C-alpha cells in the first residue's frame, strides 16, 4: 500500500503524477503481424482501446484523426491512445478496406497474421490494440494528442529505440514464440511512450496536469485516482494535504476548478464505467462503491456520465461479480 500521507518518500519530493502513472495498467487485446503488398489501404474504426502501429520494414502513410497524412518509415511506430478512427496506406488516396476484411490466420489466442494475397510483401508491420484500466474520458487520456510518434519521443528516452529494434527482430525472424514476445514488447513500448510524454511532452503550466503536479493538491489527486472505490470524506482528503477542511476545500477549488466532492464523484463514476464495461453487474458496482441501493448509484452514475449504467455493461462473456476484481 502506498503512503500518501508523507510529503517525501525515499528522500525525494512526492511526485503525484508518477504515482498516478504507476497505477495506469495496460492489457493487450489483440496483436496482428501484417504482410502487405502495394497498393494497399486499410481503415481502422474508432474503438475504446488504444491502437499501436509499428512498421518493421518498408513504409506506410498514416492519416491521423485530424485528416492530415504523415509518413511512417521502417522502425517508426505510432500510438493512438484513444483509438480514434484512422487510415494506414501504402500511399495517400487509395480507397481503404476495413481492417477486418483482410485475410487473417490465428497464430495463438489474440495473436494473428494478416497477409495480402500477393506473396511479394513491400511492408511488414505490427498492429496492436491495448486496453487501459481507465476510460477515454479520464483527464490523462483526454490531454494526450490523438497520435504519438516514437520519432518525436525517442530523443527523450533511450529505451524506445532499443524496444523498436527488439520488435523488428521478432517480426522478421519468425522464431517460435515470437507472437507472445511481440505482444509483451508492444505493451512495454506503449507504456514507455506514455511515460515519456508525461515527463517531457506535456509541460503544461495550467490545467489538470498542473493541478496534479501541485505539491499540495497533487498528492490528493493521486490518492483519489489510485483508490477510487474508497469512501473519501472531506476530512480524509484534508488530512492528506495536512490542512483544515475549509482550507483544503478552498485550495482544491482554486487549483482544480471544481469542488473535492464533485471531483471524487467523477473519478468514482468513471471507475464504475470501466467495471461495467468489463462485465460487472450494476448491483455489484453499486455495492463496491458503498451505495446502499442500486437505484441511488444509478442516479449518481447517470448524472455524471449522462446515461444509465445498464447502457454500458458488457453483455457477453463470463460474469465478473467478484468484489475482489482488480
């Protein structure tokens, strides 16, 4: 358990943003190794999961959600953290096919090969979908750009080129177990890109990032995000800052722009949204968040999210009713 009551840890000032990033988890959903012969173009529909593209050999053009085109060369990777709709093509202007229409062969669970009919491949790429343990309305994901490029971030983190080299070797060598290793490397690369962006690419002096980095308020925000199911009273939050309840409430409102109660409610309901999308029953979510009645939880959820919880609950797959669900 992390100790949020201390202003310093291991002799260093408490870094709330690092603590929140540590709590950001990533689960791989699907990985595809693509062998493509020109001309080709494919459309990726909008999704809730992040999307990563890595060009192992050859080149490609990415049409960003903004509509602008940018070239990806061998060794480049692009991350779309919110999974916005986009196109990847051998050259701009080719009518795209939905990615699902390409022939694919399953290598193992959640890992597959995608191949054009032509045996002469001009481009070899890895595409991956990864699910965060936070939803796309979380402030951290909202602040990220639509597209993050390794070429922009690698100069600030020497680990990124090494990860890309390792991925290129696994894609090209076709060794036993390459699919599983590629999946893990893709997860690590994505987490590294986000960490590098947080450390070097989002130096805002105002807004949510600045609030998290505030030495007084940041510690409180980190605690709320890392334990959203905790019953955060005003007194408990004030004790983290080491001030009175009235002094804390005034300071929080000034820095964050909304009351502590409102902010806590938003974080809790976005966590509820994640649990619902993972298949947890509405009654279990309500119980886990400390509501005595499902109806009162549903009203609070709809007030903040804009729709009832039943609209978001995943209908397929096994039920996840355990209160110990991570």
